[in-house]
C-alpha cells in the first residue's frame, strides 16, 4: 500500500506493494487481481500452522518480525515497511524465512526454481536488504513453499541481491517525480472553470448545482431528489467536478446500470467538448471484460495475462488510452485486446491517472471487490457520487 502525506512530503509503502511495482516483466497472477476468500483463508491457516511448528522446533524462532527503513528522496521522506514471516539464528547466522502457499501438489512444487517465482524471490530479497541496512548484512533467506493441495513443502535458499538498493532507490525516485507532477497538475486544475454540459440550464438546475457544490465544499454528504428527466446527472457532475478540482480530488460516479454509466460518460464528453481538459474512464466488470472468458487471470492458460507489465510498458498502453480523453469500456478494450493484455488489469492502471471514474456500486461499497488502490488506500482523495442511491 502506498500512502502519501503531501503536506509533510512523506511516502509510506509496504514491501509486497513495492516488489510488485518494481517488477519489470510480470505476468498477472490470480492473487494480484482478486483472491477468493476461501483461498486467502487457506493461505492464512497454512502460514499459522507453519509458524506454530517452527516455534516448537526452534527455541529462538520469532514470527511476524517487523522491519522498516526510511530514506530521503528529492526532499521526500520515504519509509518502506513490512513483516517477515520468520526470523531465526542458525549456526551463528541470521535466516529470514518467508512462506508462500500454492495449489500445486508436492511433486510439481518440488520442481519450482527461483526463475519460476520472481516476485516471491524479490520480496524475500527486499527483506534481506532492509535487514542489512538495519545492521545485519550477513542475513540469508529461506523461501518455504507450502502446497494447499497435499500439505507438502519445498524450501529454497535465497541469497541477497547486491543490486536491490539501487533498484529500490530508482523506484522511489520515479514515484516521487510522478507524485510531484500529479500535485502540479492538481494545482493547475484548481484554476479551471467547469462548464455546464449543455448550452442552457433547465429550471431548478442552477439551484441544484449551487446547493450540491456548497455541501461538497463544506465536506458534507448531500442527497439530491428530483424527477426523472430533470437533468440530475448534469447537475451533480457539474458540482462534483468543480468541488473535486478545487480541493485536488477526483470523482467516482457509482451506478448499478450500464445505461446510467453511458449517460454519465456522455455528459462528461459534452463537458470536454465545451473546453474542459478532462480524462475519464468507464469500468466494465472483470468477468465481462475477459477476452477469453476465464473470468480470472491465469498466465498458464491466458496469453493476455503473460508478460503483462512488459507489454504495457513497451506499447505505452496507458498513455494511448488516456489520449482518448473520456474512455468507455469499449474504447479501452480496443487498445488492450490487440496489444494482448488483460483489459481489466489495464483499466486498473489507467484508473490511477484519470480525473473521473464511472463504475459499479460494488467497486466502492463491497469489501470483496472494492478497488483497493482507491478506497482502501486513498479514500479521502475522492468525491463519490452515488447514482440512484435508493438502490
């Protein structure tokens, strides 16, 4: 999780999130998209069972050991933190242990090598780097793979990566530069006048815009009730965009119907056509956007999940999508599918750089599918419009 404190110029990031972001050539994995609750629960239980066993075996074994490191990058204080699954002193040396679970049976698990699981290896090596800068440069790693199918285990010895420090600093530098560019863009947006999407306002619309805007500027929730056909979508988007831009926030328009999503995107397109420099994205459910009908991302079965990061980076796919301005799900798929990448995953990457997101209620309110990078990590940066809230 990345947490920014712009006033204090601080960044906090977890080890796992940093490793995933640093990856230069990553396949999509089921865990990176949406882990089933039962799968996650089984993984936690396997972790706990292994840790309890290690406590019984090794008198000095420590579990869930916290580690953190802070470095200043371009005037920003950047703190990396995480919790190591295990820590033990063996024959005068420190061993950091990390546990990962898999649905592979023991015979297949035993054939896994470092090159098969680069993200897991990198995570352990990042822990080793943090331990080294904390004063234990002699530490080595042990990656324990546990099969959820038959309970078998496979252990890999992992050495530190001498280039890890340089990789981490380069990643932090890139993120800080990107954040400063985003803040500069937000400062520019504060000066924008948001045009009404239509040439004239209907009776009641002016009052609606003023009252919604006043409430949002004051940090209050507001409920707008008006007859069908009175132009509520235009009123609310006019007020929400003005308030969000003035406060350096973004807008999420949450709705349960595709027709309302299309109306919101068309309204935004009209505003862009009247001079507003706006970027917006409509989201389609992951299962409906899957080009091969799997409903999940499995790099062994789906070419759209393989080499995802490399394809996105080399094809400059995020920039190509953003260049379209107000982007419908069909627009995004027209870029993603010919490039051989998962449309849903690409939409999540594009989402980080748009002014407005239009998507289902579930992406905001359902804990099992909530967009974590928006509403678990950065909820205060959003103005949320709940369309047809009686639903």
